[in-house]
């Protein structure tokens, strides 16, 4: 699948993509803007052959939406002085992502240090080596469902680390933050 | 429904994502339309990014190479990845950690080299707490007698320098040297070409006759002397982006850009003809696999590529990609 093929898939999935952006970004105008951004990226970024265009496109859209959400979160305290010298506009959200990531890092590191070795291994194979759950199962000599369980529990511990859970519709029941 | 379930669901979606088909994605889009779901998903997705930065996951078991290190070239990439999955593209840049000790100084020549082969990486921790991350195709010379003096012979590395008023850290770059003022910075060197970007703190770049002070976000690109240097600003967070396989270019010659990609991927890339001197601006996120990265780079610069054995040859084309 080449760029032309991806664009055809984009047009075919346009309504759902717009819905994704609208849901993630909260308003129609920004959703349209993000959709256009995605289209431009398809034009400029020439991916290698893409075997499965639909998931590829959605993942691209999801990452784009996530960058925009993080970006909006940081916009108020952003140092704009650098923006003019940025090599490309698309790098700005990445830089912001780095800042947000840094804020979370120590909590996540602490959670990982407290995990059993097996959980750490599973996380590394999943996140750093980007193996599928099937491959992780083969690597660790356990069943796929055991891998899934291990990863779910480990990711849950990571998610809870240092985070006060403030869901809009739920009373606070999370662990102690900070 | 408790918030625990929402977070668990978000994690389950995230885990399934790589295998979702079009219908699966439609269901996920629908699921995300609940604000509570969206908030949980964001947190999980952010943690996914954070996990990529966790040193305990990135590093293979640290090995201690101390005392007895002879004054010869250290073999890079000699540390096998702990698991036998090197064939997977994402693992191409296995990270090894070498811990140096200042004790046990060898008599006579106390200098030694640390190198990362093309396509590999290497991390070095010095006894004073200074840490150095070497990109592929990089050679450093260290001195056991003077741990505060390091030379970058060629390649690219990020330095996290522990400041010490009494013993300033010096990085030698041929005629030039960088003196830190407590800092993190990235340096790239090839012969007389030096590029320096400061991510934290400040450094002084000193030549035979000139001196330049750069602080956070400051960057310089030069060949020979400061008269012809380009001094500019970068986003401090983007300094050392090669560690996430992100390479940013702002007007470098294509030959230099290709060189940098080749070092990261351990590949051999040649830019043919008039393309060599064309400036290139843009950012590339490498996969670590030349088979994916080189054709992508070629497409970005509107070039044709072909292979000649292990060498990739990029040449100009009149036919614009549609």
C-alpha cells in the first residue's frame, strides 16, 4: 500500500476519523484542523509499504490527537521563544510530550522498581522491544493469556503510580498521589 | 462503575491496539467518546510514552568493565542483548552500559577508547557521575589518569556532566574544546565539523583564539573557526533526540544527513551527483532498519534509491512523487 492507497483509505474512513478527532479534541473546528493535518502528513511523510492501512491510519490519527491534547495541556506555560527556530512544526508537540513525560518518569520508575522481575521483563519486551503478546509468550515460556494478565497488572501499577485518579464521574477512590 | 474498571479497560484497549482491525478501531473511537474513558485512555497512553524512557527497561543488565581495561579499542556491541530477539527491528539499538572505575591505573599509557559500532549504542558512566551516551559510529578517548578529560574522535554523543568547580570537565574536539558549566549537551563531530547543542546548563566552546558561551537551547554548527559558524537556538528538550531515533536537520547538506542516518542504522548510504550539497530541513524518526529508513529518507528528499550490494545509492529523479 502506497501513499495513494493510504489516501483512498483516509477518504473511506474520513467520517470515523473525524469522529475520533472530535471526541478527542472536544470541538469540531479543531477536529477538522487535525484531519487536515493528518492528510498533509500522508502527503509529506512517505511511509514504507504499509501492509495494513486501516490500523496504520488510525494509529497515526490517535498519536496526532494525543500530541494535540498534551500540547493544549502545556500551551499556557510554554516557552514560545523557540518556536521560530524549530526545524519543523510537527516537532513542537514532540518536545512538549518530552516535558510531560519527564514529570511522570520518577513515579513510573518507582513503580517498576517495585515489580517482580517477570513483570519488568514482560514490560520491556512489550514496550521497548515492541514484541506482540504471542512473541512475548514464546520468549518467556508462558501462555499468551498469562502474558496478557501480567501486562495488564503491570500497566495498572504503572498507571496508579503517583497519580490521584480524578475521573469526572467518580468519587475519589484512587491511591494517594504525590 | 468504579474508576478502576475504566483504567483497566483503557489498558486493555491499549494492549489490543496493535491488532485492531477497522471495526475494532470504530469501537474504540466510540468507547473514547465518554469523557471518563478519554481521560483514562490519555493517562495510559502517556504512560506508554513514559515507559519508553525508563532506564530500568531500556538497559540490559549492567556489566562492570573496570580496572583491567587495556589501552586498546573497546569492542562495541559486544554485550549481547539479554534475549534472543535481535531480529526484531525495534531492538536494533541494544543499549549496553559500561561502568568505568578510576582505580587500578595502568602503568604508562592510561588512555583508552570506547566506541559504539554503526547501528549500536553505548553508555558510559564515569567515576565522577558523568554519563555519556554514544550514538552509532562514535569513538571516544578517555583517560584513566584524568577522568575529567574526554575526547570525541568522531561521531555523536550526549554528555550529562557532573559539575565540579575544582576540576572542570573538558571535552576535546581537535582544535576546539568544550568546557562545561554543569550541563547536558549533545556533540557531533566529523573531522573539523563540530555541532554542539546545549540541553541544560551552559558550556564554553573554546578554540585557539576564540571562545563562545552557549546556554540552554543554544546551538552552534561550525567547520574550522567561528567566523563561519552558524549559531542558533533549538528546543532544549529536543537535544540528543537521536536517543529516541529522532534526527532533526536544519539546512544540513544531504551528504551529512545521510551520514548521520547511516551511523544510526549501521548502513552504508551514498548520495550521488548534485544531491550531495543540497540542503535538507526536516525531521526523521528512524526505525533502526535501513530497509525501511533509507527508502523513507529517499522519498522525503524526492530521490530515487537503489542498492548495490550492501550500499544504498540515492540519486536525483525528475519524476516527482505524485
